C-alpha cells in the first residue's frame, strides 16, 4: 500500500507535501516516511491511532460479516508488519495522535 501511495503521488506530480495517516493509513504513512523516495519531499507527518469510541453511538454502515472479513484481513497485514524499527528512521516533524480509550493500539 505504501508503494501504491508513492505511485499516486508521482502520478499527480506532487513533489512536496504533508502526510496524514489514520489507523491502517498511519502504518502506511510510517512506512512511507521511514524510507521516502528521493524525488518526493515529505515535510510533516501526522499519525492517528484508531479511535473506537468516536463511532460508539453512530449507525454502523457495514454488515457484520463484511466488517469481520475486512478486520481479519487488516489484522493479517498488521501482525506481519514490524513497525517500531521504522519509527527511528523518520526524520520529518511528526505528530502522533492517540486516544486513551483505544483498545486496538496501546500507547506504549
């Protein structure tokens, strides 16, 4: 997915930008920021954790089965990805936003 992001940025001829990644997009943003292509300048990075309680009282659009399938695939991608070592390679100013009630991603 990080490679797809790079391809889109190049296709749009964007040379300099800020990047915001939320949930799985945050992981993709970390991969991008830890080893950015030389022809693209990343100025700032914002990574947001999942905020489960935001949608507590909202109507769920996806059917339960579809949601389970999507979450299972996402979990399979996440558990294989080693992300902590990538954080040390990020050199741009970075803001990390994390909710105290996030049960999926520990603040640690």
